[in-house]
């Protein structure tokens, strides 16, 4: 369940990073602020049961991947082979961290 919190928190991280860059109206800023609060709340509550370093690395890795994908799809950022290779490497690292880390209750 705590890994799901990290994943959902990373989705909200994508929302607030995009919001900080592209928000122009009050409603968009409100959504950005809500995304920041939800994102960090989920990270903090999951980190109570998962190793903090691994939790944060997975959270940031997924968030960075999500922001890059949104840039490609929504904002027309050019797809560069180097970015694809680095994002793939990042995802492999995130999955690897998840696979080798046990929750406190499992240890």
C-alpha cells in the first residue's frame, strides 16, 4: 500500500511541477497548491514505513519521468534519443530499488 502512495504522490508531483511552469490563472494555481500538498503528504506518510532514501528516490524518479513524458506529449518537446535512454535507465533503477527494498513490516 505504501508503494502505491509513492506512485500516486509522484503523479501529483508531475501535476505541481507542470503547474509551477504553466499555471496562469487562479484556478490553475489552486490546483498546483493542492497537488503540492497531496504529493508531499503521500510521500511523508509512505516514508514512515519505507526507507526514506529509497522512497524519495522512487518518488523523484517517477516524477521526473512523468514530467518528461508530459513535456513530450502535451507541450511538444522534441523527443531526443538521449532523453529516452536516460529515462529508461531511470525507470530501471526505480524498479530495481523497489524490488530490493522491503517495507518495515516485511523486514
